[in-house]
C-alpha cells in the first residue's frame, strides 16, 4: 500500500473522510501525539487498528470527537465534578473515562462498560474530526511498544506501507499522551499521568488521586501494564542523584567505542560531552515536548542512551518521568 503524507486542506480532508467512511484508517495530528484513527462504530475498522499496530487486544482505545460533538450520545451519568473538569480542560490533553452508552463497538473498550473520551485541541485534529463527524477510535500512531510519534515523519517510519494516509499537522506541541482520568466514581482518579496534572485536576474538582495498581488486583487502565514507548537501542536510566554514576557509565561505554548519548535536563548537561547530549530543556513543558522527539533522534544515532531522571517529579513531570521510565524498562517488565 502506498502511504501518502499530506498537509491538512480541503482535498486531504475529503480523502480522509472517504477512507474512514469505507472502514479504513487515517493518521492525524493532535496536541499530544499523532493518532491512528478509525470509525469507532465499526468492529472491522477498529480491529484493523489493533492489527496494524500489533496491539494487545485487551488494551482499550480512546474515542476522539470534535468540540461540538454531543457527548451524551456516547456516555452517561456525568458527575458534577466531571462536568467541571470537562469545562476547564476540554478541548485539551485530558481524556475522561465515563460509563459507556454502548454506541461504539465493543472492541473499542475491550468489553469494559466504560468509554475513554477525548476532545483534542489541535486545530488539524478538530478539522479532521469535524470532516468525518463521527466518534473516531484512535491509539497513538506507532507500532505497539515503540516510541509514540510526535511528527508525521515518525508515523511514516513506523507505518509506511500499512496505512493509506497521514495528515501532517507539524510537530505536536504537547509531546506526551493525554492524561487519562476515570470520572465514574465519587472523585477523579488519574489512570495515566500527562499534561493535565493531578494537581490541576484537584484544583478544579476538589480532590484527585493517582491510581497505582495493588498486587493481584485487575489493572484499571489495561494499557499501563505494558512496556511502552521504547526506543530501538539500549537504554540505561539513572536516578537524579546518581549523576556521577551516569557520567562514569557514559565514559566507559564511549571509551569502549559505543555510540552513546546522554538524555538529561538542561541543569546537568555539563556532566556529559556537549555533542553527545540530548537536551530535554529546562521547563516542565519543554521536557514533555522534547522527550519523544529526542528518543526518536537518539535511537537513530546511538547504541546506548544514558538517561538521567529530571529532579522534579510532581505536576507535569509525573507524566514525563512515567514515560521515560517506561522507555527504559526491561522487556517483560509489567509495570
Ligand atoms: O494523547 C493521547 O491520548 C493519544 C492521542 C492519539 O489522542 N492517544 C493515546 O492512545 O495515547 P493509546 O491507545 O496509546 O492509549 C490509551 C490509554 C491506554 O493506557 C488505555 O489502557 C487507556 O487509555 N484506556 C482506554 N480506554 C479505557 C477505559 N475504558 N478505561 C480505562 N483506561 C482506558
Ligand atoms: Mg500508545
């Protein structure tokens, strides 16, 4: 299959709609990462999203809608605090998990009675979703377990030949996936940290917890149990207070002739030779925006990436550190 990469205009949107209406898939930009979209009401279309990505069949998908779409068509029982969150943060990088009305196919939620809904703020995403005017099930547009794509080029590298169209909306400004927040209970519970932090949610809803699975319990956000976001080179992750060890490990690998790069925040870049630094930046938003871009760059240039955890761990950094840790997890780690 020939994969076209097109700027978002009337012509490419017409083509995108044709593909989606006939049960196909289209990659599109959002403010977080690129998504691989299909008609959420079509079992076959959704099945092909899982097949293209090689995604485990027990990991549910998020449904994306445009800002005028009536959410009552998809979900019900919105708690007052959930309505407040929706008004405060949507459109934007917050996915809300509600009780499902069952108006999308079962495969989207993998048989759960809940549905994850997202209204992206990216103008290109809004144009695509308005053009098709239907709920679009979309995971990140990467091969399962690889780094999520933050540019059309990243999507192309993973899915070339497997999908007909990539809508190119430039580099994603957010850089890590949306916060996933369960709003079916008495108070919000964050299932996946992201750009809308638990602190921001608590400020609006009065309370917010971050879910951590306890031993033996069924995981509430199935996607969180898998190793994820991994570059195709070796990675070694060091705690923020182990900079000296990270620097020594870098030197040893470098001396052994390995292509080694250091991924770290601005503050500590001096611990490594400048030309081998993948600099995450200084602010929380910069670090989120740069993380996947640098992992993509790093896997092309390096045999090994030495990563140093940024020191700040709360707010948006909870999401950044979660993704960095998963990128550096050993195969088979189930956390
Ligand atoms: O920013 C994003 O959310 C991107 C863009 C494309 O919108 N999408 C994305 O999708 O990251 P994906 O499939 O890579 O991750 C979806 C996450 C998974 O962790 C999954 O387990 C969780 O959302 N999820 C989906 N439906 C759920 C549900 N009904 N209950 C709990 N978790 C759910
Ligand atoms: Mg993903």
